[in-house]
């Protein structure tokens, strides 16, 4: 809390509001003390200071810069003209919509139309959910495209005929990158979304965990598809082998989308009915794929063979392997998470 009031008054109000935490976050600094501090001294005190009293606009800038120098994303609220420089400097400037001045509103990134601080929490929750949905959707799309590239490249390096025809690739991109991706982008806000650890900034170009997961999934899917294709080539004709590879990749991508609904929670923890849009977005393409193999008209267009119901069930079982490995990997990866984060995953 940054105020121009007397330090004793400021601390009393802060304690009543629950801002002050005894023994941890209870220091009070005045403007005169801030003037006497160097930038390094302020950075050492800023994480233990709950209240700043008798401050000027210049002091607000110093406080924000001290937090930012420590690698934090800083939000600043204000309503007056003297708050404008700090609102502009902050990572997220938040102005009051009812009682705020026009200068403060123009300098801010966000305006609280109801002047209610609890709205900030709701906005952060919604923002994290949107960012997470976009991140997981892009990862789902890129890993699927990577697997298609690796399948074609791997078959060429092994001297095998092309496992997928151009029309197969177009169909895969249509049914796996269409409805499922849209449904993933509409994933509801997860409970306790604010309890998770700090995530990479949306402006960070190279996020290791993102590319590591994308590469792992792309390699896993391509290796299993090539294994199915190679086995069919050895025991069946080329058309049948291509049919198996085509169907395996479609089903594998669709089932894998269930694992993309959360980075930490498994599909069973998320629940089957928590996103009915996604359930429908997977069921419809699966139905289309089965119809394709059991309709002569479409088989002639796609140049594939009919797949019996017994083969369909075997294919379903095989395509559950990638998503199962991904889900098990999630469970194993929890061991590296902080304890305060793990409790939000139950």
C-alpha cells in the first residue's frame, strides 16, 4: 500500500485490511527513508515492506522499478494525476473507472469500471486461463504437424513408400486441427488457477518446456505411426499399410487432444464432461473417420481399404498408447513441482 498518510495511520489501515503480515511483510517505509536508500538497498527491503507512507510520485516509480528489477510482473492501481507516471511504468497499470481521473485512465492498461479490487482477481484468472488455452492449443497443433513431417521424412530415410498421400495430410489437418483445437481454446477456467507457480512471460519467445513437450509428443507419435506402417508393410500390401498409418495418426491425434486440456492434470482428474465442446469435437471426427473406411465412395477418393470393426478396436487400443504415455509423464513430472503447487492439482 502506497499512500501519503502518516506512517502510523497507514500501518493501522493496512493491518485492518490484512496487508500487513507480522514478522514477514510488516515493514513501513516513509518517503524520507526512500530518499536515503540506494537502488540496491530498496531492492533488498522491497519484499519485506508492506506499506509506504508520505510518498511522492517519484517514490512510486522507484518502488515499481525495484520490484521489476527483481524479475517480477508489477501491477499498480491508482486514480489521481500524480499516479500516472507509476501507472505507465508498471507492467500492468490499473485505473479506477468511476473515481479515477482521465489522465490516470489514459496511462493505464486496465480500467476498473466498478472500482472493485476483487475484479482484478477475476481478470487475472480469466487472463491466465486464456493464455493457458492458447499455449496448449498451439502446442497441440505444432506437435501434430511436427509428427506428420517426421513420418514422411522417416519413411523416406528408411526407403519405404510414402505412408501418407497428400489428400490424407489435408484430411488429417482438417479433422484433427479443426474442431479439437477450437474446443481446447474454449477450455473453462480451471479451479485454483492462481495457485500455480509463476509461468514464463507471454512475451518470452523461447520457452524450453513448451518446445520440449512439443518435440517429445511429435517424436512419440511419429515413431509409433512408423512402427504401425512398417509392420503392415511387412505383412500386408502397400495400400493396407497406408490405410493403417492414416487411421492410426488420425485417432492418435484426436485422443491426444484429451491430454492437451491441462499441462499438469490428467484426463481423469479433468473429468469427461467438464468440457462438452471438446467431447463433441473428438466424437464427430472419429465418426467421420469410421464412415470413411466403411463407405466405398470415400474409400475410392482417399485410396484406402476398408477396416473391419475388429481392426478398428485394435487401432483404438494402439492409439491410446501415446496419450497414456503423456498422461503418465504428467504424473511423474509432479515430483519436481513445489508442494504449494501440488495441492492445487488434487
